[in-house]
C-alpha cells in the first residue's frame, strides 16, 4: 500500500443552489489536484446546503433529492473527477429506489461512483430515512469508510467501521456554533462574519472557543486515536441558511494528531500525506488487537433500555 495524498475543503455553500455549490466544488477540486492530491473531500450536504432543509416538506425534499448513481449531481461530480484525475467526495440527498429519502455522501472517480453511504442518524428533517449499514470501499489500495456528522458521536459507529477494515474514515459535517446543553455552546453572531475583514480577531475567538473548535477537540482526536485510523473531517464555513459555521476542516492521523487544518476565514483547502506505517504503529492498532469481545459482545449489543441495569460493586 502506497502513500496517499488527501485534501479536505471548506466553503460557504448556498441553500438549494446546486449549480453554485458544484461550481465551488469544481474550483476547489482543480486546486486540490494542482497541489498533488489524489482525493478531495467536502462537507455534508455540500451540493445542496444543509440547515434550510429543516423547513422543507416531503415533496420539496424529494424534488431536491436525486437518484443514484445516475442523477445529475453524481454525473457532474464524475466529470469534475475525470477532468482533474482525482477522487471526489461530496454530500447530497438521495431518491431511494424504495421511494424513501436518504441523506447520502458519495465518492466518485473518473469512472463513476466508487462508494455511497447513507447517514445513520439524520435529524434535520423528519422525512429523511436513516441508513442501516456501514460502508467500506477501496480507494487507491486504501480501505475507506464514511460516517456523516452525528454518526461520529456514536462511538460504536466508528469502531464498527474500523473493524470492517476502514483505514481512513471520511467524516463530513455541518457542525459547531449551535446551542446545546453543553457549557459554552451557542450560536455565533452573523455580524462577526460580515465584519471579518475589519475584525478577524473577534470572529476567531468565537470560532476557536467552546462554541466551535474547542468542543471539536474534546472528541475528534479520540476517534482517530482510539481506532488507529486516519480521520478526514470536512465542515462548511460562513453562513449556512441563518446559521454561521466555522470550518476548520482537518485531517488527523492514527495518533490523533492534526496533520493539516484549514485556518482561513473563507473558502479553503489543505492536504496531507497519509502513510500506511502509522496504521500499525498507532496505539489504536494495539488496542484493537488486544480486544476481548467475548467479555462484552452481549453487553454492547443490548438495547438502550438495558443501560438502566447496572451492577454496582463496592
């Protein structure tokens, strides 16, 4: 297995404007290829926009969604990939052959769709059907998985994808800068974004604090470290409908170290070289090899209600 050059991007998408968003994806893909990247990843719903989806009816959402792999956006992504000879990953909504709507993330290369994942934990709109399987596919000799946004907060999803062979997990998000019960969480004032050229400091303080990057650093490095995988995190920057997002798209290695990160207050792209030796040298690899599933296979598989049944020992 050879080294792999992977890029992750961030950009300010427009709600429902596929043509504009695909244009930004194309421009950043050309830039990634010029840097020498073999793969470039974009955020969740990067083709459609995300937050405004909460306002759509089922009929409107179905109209926005597309069949796969023969829908126009996948065809356009394939053309973009072919023109730059690079693999491209991006997010949109799928018209399932079963008549259901899924939030999907696809990987295409010059020959067409290589892999497709359906978000397991969607919640932005009640008309989206959860996916029900993990996906691992081959890309340049590397085994790749995908988990979308909240999927990554359920630690079993990351471990399951890793145990199925994933060495890289693409983690497209639209996250941070939203209210939560977590201390320090909350929206970031859009006025700071509008004034970012005159006062980047105030915006950066909000983006990097507990509303944003500070929260991300509580858990994202642990997903890479504990599982001994490369994590490719992608997130939009700027206004997504009426919510401001902070970008900081990044790539983490199996040691949980950040090896590339977008720090521009605008559309940006970074690249890192993934080396296979780290997969075997990482602590996460040793932890996986040391597992004793006979001890907890029946515990992990219990329904959530069983969490109330705890045995306390003094």
